[in-house]
C-alpha cells in the first residue's frame, strides 16, 4: 500500500452518470484531510495491472486510472476503477467495486461517462450490475475533484 498516494478530492461528478445504474452515491469522496488512515480494509484490493491507485483523503476509496483507446471523435478516454471501503448502494444492494469508462473534451474542459458497472466484491469481482447505457452527456467537473484530476490526466496536463 505504500505505492498508493493520498489524494484530496471533492465529490465526483460520476454521481450524475451513476443515475444509469440507479442511485450510486459517490459523495463519499469527501475532502476532509486525512489523519492516520486505517487502510486495513484494502488488504485484498489488488492492482491487477491498473498501476498504483490513489487513496481519497479520508481513506475510504481507492481510485485507479488507466488510458483507454481514443473514441471515434478523437477524444481521449480513461478507464477508472473505484474500490470502496464501505461500498455504494445501488437499489437494495451494496457494491464494493465500480468500473467506469469516461471520455474527455480537453479543449472544452468537460467529460462524459460512457459506461459504468458495479460489483459486489473488490477487484471487480462478484455479482455485477450494469444498466443500459444512457445517452452520455457532457459535464464540467468542479475544481479539485476526482473528475477534474482525471480530465487533467487524460489531457496530459498532469
């Protein structure tokens, strides 16, 4: 876990995209500075080729990012993987892992979620849920959020 770096993030705008999967709550990516983080919950979270993850400031989510092939319009894309300490609730179930595919408009400073899936166990394992893809809409991320940092990474600004 020493390869994981703390990252102070605000709420992700994936909460809008998560409506496609129900009421996924991504507001747990809070911006309260971390003190001594208890990361024992993450002992079973594997890198699985994603590279080192970033831990939210309160230590309750690990976020992995990796490049994906550009879309047909030439926009860069990232695959994102969220591993939750306490899970997120979708309908009657709780999910510990979330996968997303996001596309970024570097000139416009915006992003859109193309696909999202939720899993009952860490490392994108267990029972899965993926609702039909909605028509993806563009949104501008708030400064210093997970989405703003992903936009910067996808556009080579970080």
